[in-house]
């Protein structure tokens, strides 16, 4: 079943007699989907004010359509959302509602924050079929419960998004990367040194075949100066400056292209960067690092008990592709809080049941 308006969405949820598997573009098939498929096709830009750096858009709007519209005005989504379709081996077109539901945040998270930090307003339909609005068109327009932040990363288990509003940023006219040919296990020390510098780093990661990479963005003269200073700071790691190929490096990192078309179990660890060297060593497989080591993508042989193998670590691991449960069990107090929230937002338990369990 596909809905193309908020009214249709509310009616479909009110009329549902069983579980609903909520999808947007179908490019992030993570977790156990059960029940009738409810495809959200509420598309279109309802408000775009370039002068106010504000965008309001239907949740089913393709990400590519949004990026093209704001790029024409020299603007961008601050959190650099990535597409996972090719990584997970599925077709389809990423939608902005799916980005918000999963809180997808790319390499620029170390500078600009996550998706939820740029999200300033939402409209959604809860499990009873009630339309709810929270937030608005300015950053300060949030009162009471901050449902805007709560909906980001809820994987469609608390409500089905119909409209989202963002604060945008001007696009950077120039960028450069500092590249260091060092192993993944040694990268975090170099990346931490760069992130702790005063040079406004907008990306810090590690790619196989390239090594550790650090990005700076902004006006051309500023980028040139900061890249040179970072290269000097990171000279002990064999740093060099990459200008012409910088954008391609970060596109590869954001979408984890080294793992495209590859077999095996795919895992995503969100952890303390200081834990990353130990986790990488214990995993022993192929990895890609982002967020200064705070995000680890790992490709491992099928059936690997990855969570036990990687432990101990502070954070969580998601199985994006494989036979293991997608999400690891929550601590008892957190699980109790999650159950309470779902009971309040979705009293019938029909929105993506089991997706995160």
C-alpha cells in the first residue's frame, strides 16, 4: 500500500488491522520487517527560503531531488547524508524520511553534528492515526517534549513521518584533504590530533588503499592555509595534501564504496573513538573508519559472532546484513524506557514491530 498525502497516511494507520512494515525508498532494509508494507510517497518541497536557510519537505521526497534544489542556491544539508542502497545491494531511491528515521549522518558529523541536529521540525502520524506536529521553521521553536530529536533515529517505530524541516548551510566553495598512508589501527591517534587542532576539520576517517584522511572546507585561501598547517601537524604520520581528488575520497567514505558488491556480513559500530583501535584489532576483518574512529564499518565472514568478538566497547553495533539480530539488546533501564515510549506513541504496536527488537 502506498500513500501520497498525510490524510491518506493517517487513514491507512487508523484502518490497519495488523502490523505495518513502513518503508520510504526501500534502500535501508535493516531489521525484521513484518506485516503489510506501507510505502510513504508524500513528496515535494513545500517551503524553501534560501535567505533563511530553511527547507520544509515531504518525507517521501527523494534525497537527490532535495540536494539538487538546494545546490542550485549554493546550499547543502549540513550532516552530509549518505545513501546505503548500493552498500546493502538493493535498488531504490533514498528518501529524506528514511534519512531522518535512521538519523543517517555522514563524515561531516564531526563538525556539523548529526541529522537530528539540523532537523528543526517534523509532522508525523502516530500509531493511533493522529497527526502530530513538533518544532517549526526556526531553531528556537521547540517547546515541551523535543519530539523532533526523538523521531530521528527511531526507525519508524514511534510514528510515520509525513513532513520534515531543516536548517541548511551554505555549500563550501573549496576543500582539501590531508592523507596519511598508515594502518587502520594507527589512524585514530592521527585523526584525534587533527580533530583537536584549531583548523576546523570537517571529516576524519580511514579507507583501505588510501589510509587516514582529514578534510578541511571553506574559502579557498582558508582551505589552503589550514591544509598546510594540518600537514605540518601530521608530518610524523607521513601526511600529504590531496586537492583534486579530495571530493572523490569523501564520497567513497560516506557511502562505504570499498564494500560495494562484496559478500559477507556487514556491521556498523558506533563507539568511543578511543575504543576503535582495540575493536579493529579484535575484529581482524576489513574496516572503514569515520567520525575520527567513532564509526566503524566492518565486513566479515558470514556467521561471525561479531559483538562477542569485538567486545569490550562502549557503544552499540548494528548488523546491516547477516543472520545476527540487527540491534543488540538494550540495558534493562533503557529497554524499559523504550517500551514505555512505544506504548505511548504506538499503543497497538503496529508500526515496524520488531524492527529494533
